[in-house]
C-alpha cells in the first residue's frame, strides 16, 4: 500500500465540537476516517488530544503525515499496523503526543485503505483475520431512547440523573430490530409528551429515573423489546457518595448497589451499564451477583477498552459484558486484543458510538467484523442512522 497523500483536517461533530478527520490517498483511491468525541469519559481513557489541545494535535499530525507520505505499508491484517504504530511512537517521543483520537483515526483510515487493497470491505478484512472468514452474525442494536445526565439539557430545571435509557430488540434480522426500535422510540415520545432531543437524539425530560423506567417498561412491553440503562454513575459520584440532583438524594456505596438491584428487579432491566463508579470493581461484582439470569452488567468507564482493566474486571467477576470504543484506547491493535480476551472469557461485546459523532460509519464494520453481540449507536440522528444503515447494508449483502 503506497501512501500518495495524507491530509488531516479539523471538522465538526454532532455536538458542533472540533474533531479530527484524515483523508488518505493510495493507488486504490481516497479513504476518509474521523474520530468521535465523548462527553462522559472515563478517567482511564487515553487523552483524546495533546495536552495543549486539538490545534496542537493537528500541527503534530500534519508533520507526521509528511513523514509517512511516499512510503509503502504492507497491511494484510490488523497486527500489521505495528509498523505504523512504531512510526507514531518514534515521532511522539520527539515531538509530543497527538492523542487517542488522532492515533485511532490513523489506524481506521489505514485499515479502510488496506481492505480496498485486498478488494474487500472493511468488515470482511477484519472478519478474515478475527473469525477466519466465517459468515458473521449480525449484532443487535442498543438504542438511546430517553436521555439524562451529561447527555441532556435541563427540562423545566430538571433531568434524570441516569445518562441513557435504552431499547434493545431481539430479532432474527438487524433490519427488523432497527425498525422496531424506531417505532418504540416514537411511542415513547407520546408517553413522555416530549418535544426536544438531547445528545444522541434521545428525548429530553424532567422526569425521575423511576418515572422514565416506568415509561420505558410500557414501551418495552408494547413492542417486545428489552430495556436498559447507562447510569454513568461516575458522573454524579463525589468523595464516596452518589449525589442525585433530580430528587435531592445522597447514596453511599451500599445504598447505590442496593438501588441498582431494586431497579433491575422492579422494571425487568436487561442491560445495566456503569451502575457503580469507575473504580468500584467490588460494587460491580455485587451488582452482577444479584442480576437475574441473562441480564447484562456492562463496564464502560470501568474498563475503557483497556485490556489490563478488562482482565481485572473479568477476574473479579465484576462484569459479563463491556463497551468497546476504539478511540478510548486509540489503537485498533489494542481493540483486537480486548476482543480476543472477551471471546475467550464469554464476555458480551457492545461496540459503541460516542455522544459527539461524525458521519464515519466504520463502527458498523468494526462491530460486524469483530463479531460484536451488540452495536450501540442511537436510534435517531444522521450520524447514528448512517451506522445503522451500514449494518443493514452488510446484512443485505450477506443474505443475497
């Protein structure tokens, strides 16, 4: 793969914030990748950009792109990115860190070009290596229906403390699951009497966590979909306590674990993400031990797509599922290691978008190619729909 030209740009994401895009030109054509940005981030994520900001990252990236222009990269599998990673490492040792968003985007655009070089789609390129080319099973969508926390603005001075209230269908096809989620999403609007959307296209409301879950339970029952929640507990945790603003409550670690257990039982919650703060492996273990059979206790801020933290969580029986966000760790090689570990230990994988998304649909190819059980990329909004459509297109192509 001969690198003819590499052009870095700053673009705007779905929250109108700056992010990185890279256009790579080889003899096979032009390829574009961009990085999403998280609003609620785990403290163990790699920094998104240089400590001086995205502007400095772009300056460094531009200089790095000049160094790799005109060079050949033999890329037949994901691990062949090591040559690129070595060049990045040497450059950053001299000039400073570019950040996880930048290194992820470099990996992604190189993988797109490598797939084209082999006359394959991106998911096929990954699937050939990770799953020995076997026909992949489509993931199920996890859709953010009602928002709260850092992903939602106040409505009449309030919002739910939990970050996301989710719908998770179980269908024979991805296309049917997406359609069902969208109808359920519109039904939830009527029950909420909602008018506005927050980050990720989820409905905004001033209702409490319990009131939202009661509505979501009705939605789930009507449309036959499972319900879930991303609590993002670290975002309202401070100095040993969980500070609930909607109802002006304070809970300690024991109270929080008990609250998670009660909510799960009362509302039949299938999916619970980050119910405890990001350092509380023991609290996650309590939640998992109390969970009903088949329910998912999901790590995100707890694990941050970091193999060392995933190993600790699995060894401590703290999770049975985890979020995978490639830009959290800034390396597709590391993502592959996490995937392989999850498969060995039967941990369910949820490839996930971020609240600040772009029109790049690579997440869909990653979810299919790596064999994810779920893809979390919203229900509404063009940056979300483009990823859902990509999975549907892959499914359609496989069923021809």
